[in-house]
């Protein structure tokens, strides 16, 4: 992640990233990335050369592949 973080952070529309380990499972993590909008992720980062490098660095760690979901602003 240390090597991959600058790839995503350099993307237009990137706001922040965090990786949190599960409190009760050693094999589970939450990867949360905040973007200014969905297009910044889908059409920006995912269509970029940086994403190909991201995949090369990180996709071997996912089992199974993560589910990507988009969420709105906090309601509280």
C-alpha cells in the first residue's frame, strides 16, 4: 500500500484513502477511498495508467476481489 498510495493520490478528484483492519478478524480489511465524484474514480482513475500499476501492486492481495460501492454524503 505504501507504494500504491501515491498512484491513487495523484489522481484528479482524489480526496483521501484509509485502510482499516477488522477488529476481530486478521484476514479482513476495509479500504475506503473518497472521491469528489464517481466519475473521478470510474472515468479518471480506473481508465488511467496509474490504475494498471495499482492493480499490479495490489490485486494479488484480494481474495475474493473486493466489491466496489459508491456512497453519498453522511446523513448525520
